[in-house]
C-alpha cells in the first residue's frame, strides 16, 4: 500500500508539472505565432491525453479530486473576471449587456433546446437542460480570445461582460431544468412554481453572501486589518470559502456568489487591491491554462466519436453544431439587440463569436450522471456533445475572429502606438514624427494650457490625470503598446512607469534618464524607473536645453545599400538614436540597457544637432535623397 501511495503521488506530481508546461507553453507559442491560445491549449491536451500520445490521464491520476479541482479553478477564474468588470464600461455598451443577460439568455435557452430536440434528436428533457447550459460562453475562452485579437473596445467589452455574467446564469438554468424534472419524476404533475422560486431565492442568498464578503474585504484591507503579505492569501481563501458555502445552499449557486463578489469589489474603489492585480491576473492565466489542459486531456475516444459525420449519430451532431454556429447564436444576438444603439457590424461580430469552454464541460459532466439516475438515456450523450461543442466553437471562432473583425470593420488599431505622458515642446515634436510614421500616438496631460501646443499641431490628446482610475475607462489604451513619460518631474515619470509596467510590460515603459554627463542627479532606484530613453540616458533638462539649441528629430530609412553605419556617418557625431520602426510598425527604442539591431527596411528616428554642410556635401545629400536613402 505504501509503495502504491508513493507511486500515485509521483504520478500526480508529474501530471501537475506536465499540465503547467503544456499550458504555459501553449500560451507562449500563441504569443510568438499569433495563433489563438485556446486552440493551442486544446490541441496540447488532446495530444497529451489518452486519445493522443497517452502521456497522462487526468482522471486516472486525480480520480474523484478532478471535479473539485476544476470547480474551484472555475470559481477563481470567474472571481478574477468579475474584478475586471467596471460598471462605467456599461455606459459605452448601449444596454447590450443587460439585453444579453436577460432576453438573450431566454432566447438562447429556447433556441438551443429546440435545436437539441429537432436536429440532434435528444430527449426533450435532456435537450431543455442542455439548452440552458449552452447559454454560457465563459471567460476561460473569451478572455484569451480577446487578448489575442484586436477588436474595438465596445464589442470586446460586451463579449467579456456576457461571458462572465452568463456563466453562473447558464449553470442556474441547468439546475432549474434538472430540479423540475426530478420533481416531476417524484410527483407527476408538479409545476415550475414549485421549483423556480426556491432556486431564485438560493441564488439571491448566494449573491448576498458574495456581496457581504466583498464588503468585508473592502472594509478590512484599507484599514490595515490584514497585512500586505497576507492580502492575496486572504482574498483567495475568501473566494473559495464563499464558493463552497454557497454551493451548500444550492449546487452551482457558488458561481453566482463569486461573480457577485468580484464585480462588487471592482466597483468599491478599494485602492489596496491595485497592488495585487498583477498576481491575480497571473493566477487566472495559470488556472485557465491548467484547466484547459486537464479537460481536453480527459477526452476519450467515445466522446470524439460524436465528431465523426460518417455515422448516423455523428451526422446529427454535426448538423446540431452547425445550427449552434449559424442559427442559434445569430438569432439570439440579432433578436436581443433589435432597437439597440449597437451598430450592425458590431452586432454581426457578436452573433458569430461565442466559444464555449470549461464551465460547459464541467456542468454537462455533472448533469449527465444525474440525468442517468432519472432514467433519461440520452443524458450520457451530454459529455461527448459538450466536448464537441467546445472543440468546434473554439476552432471556428479562434481562427476566424481576426478575419471576421476585419471584414466587418470592427478591427481595432493593429500598428503599435505610443502613449506620451506630459505635453512639452520636445514631446509634441516626437508626437509629430510618430504621426508622420503612421503610428498611433496620443499626448496626455492634466494641464489644458500645456496641451495648447498639441491642439495647435493637431496631435491627439487627452486632458486628465493619467494616474486617475477613471482615465483607464475614459481613454482607450489598447492601441498604445509603448508608454513614454516625459514630464518635467522625474519622480512623477517614474511613478507613471511603475504604475503601467504590469499592464503594458516593464520593457515597454520609458522615461528620460539621467544627465548626459553621467552624473547621478536622482535618488530613485533603477527598479522603480522606466527604461531610460537614448543610449546616453538624456534627462529632461538635457533634451530641453538641446532643443533650445536647435536640435531636431530626423527620420532615416535604411536599405541594403544605405545601412546603419552609413547613416551614422551622414549624421553629426553628437546625434542620438531614439527608436527604430520596422516595416510592420513594430517600435524598438534605443535605451541605456538595450540597443535594437537595425536592418534594411527600418526607419530610424534620431535626435541630433542642426547640420552645417559644405556645397559638396549638400550636393551629395541631394543626390542620395533622389535615390530615397537620405535622412529627412
């Protein structure tokens, strides 16, 4: 027995390690290739599971623990998703979220059930229950999809809200259907009024528990009742506790509780939660990756048989899946949003994008066993059918979202841009150069007077405090993958860089550095500052003084004949390289710590003193310019 226990423990440890490697590896590969992460995670799980290479079998390794592991993971993911929902976003969605969470749920349930009965040939009771589960889309699939794609903020916000709000709603729909069928089996003639009110009351109680937990956190954290190093553990433990307690009241009510808890906390303006945002986002990525690998690796050959169109059952299921894609979802969205202010191109995108994920599979697996106990033979089909829905919707929507968004003209800005904090003559000159290079650029400043030059030059600007929490809801940050903090206050610049480092990336936040002569005029540690612009580390006073002396920005297009070395020969010796732009719009800065490798096709932006040239040099410059290789 001891040897078996040790062997099982080693197997579980190995599976945990492999799940982490495969999940995060798939995420990294998606980042490198641009492929949808959810598709790669699904493929990785298939290959590792019994259907593929048979590297491991999660059900054999974890046994009965697999279901609670997945359940707790889904609860934490829903809570984390709820923390990202701010009610101020609803001002820009035109009431679409409310419609989809009410009318959309009812229509989706109805149409899904009808498709199950008349196309898939399921027993009416099984089809009705499965139609309720199909209401869910889920943050585990939608959020990675939105992270990989670049669609406009309004449809992205609607998809995110729908996914998080409808997850617990779909679970409750399934509970209502099951409890009704169970009641009818026990006492024929039972009505919905005997089932629905108690479940609604249970959901309300669960929501109140989640809200009460959010109030407790919001009261205790800012008052120092919990030390900083315990805030994350306390928060995660509270989420799991709320989930478990609510599930004791009614199964799946825990999903309602943790969602309400997350949304409530997000809108209580608890400043101390901002410090744990990077950690909770990392936890969410780990959980999404791990759960996806575990569930896809749990697939057996029987479940995949439903995707074989050569069999009668498989053909019916394929028709059912096509109906979900092209009839059920479009009809649900288009009818729900009739008369709304959402443009038709955005409605059509919403009508197409509805990937299903973890919650669908988890809930279907649970009720498949319960329906079998009630002698509904088709209940056993739910496991395979739910996996088929997940596979088809993830592949279909994961590979087409960019194409459809581009076709419907709801694609967001794809060229990387620069967010410039601080309106000064130097930053406005930089913004003009970036605008000429067709890169998105915006200047942010709290002073309307300092923004006068930006208004005069026609540069996009935002009047407001960049560190104000409202700014991230009023200013669309998605097009700007780089931030340059260049106000006259170095400490403030460092604060801005430190605040945005977790969102944009530590290597993508920049500020003007120390003095050019190498004297350390600042007491701020390097770890608190952004990357220092220019290899020389010019400071704010340095660039201001040089601009007064007539220094200007110059753009230079490199070619095979006119390389970086020749460009440097043409420029004054004192010239400093600021950044280069690739043909695809990618921006790389020259900093004190890193120097990008220039190549043919790149455009170099330099900051250099005015040039004085002899007549011969001017003639050479004119000849080179006619060939398209000389700096402008």
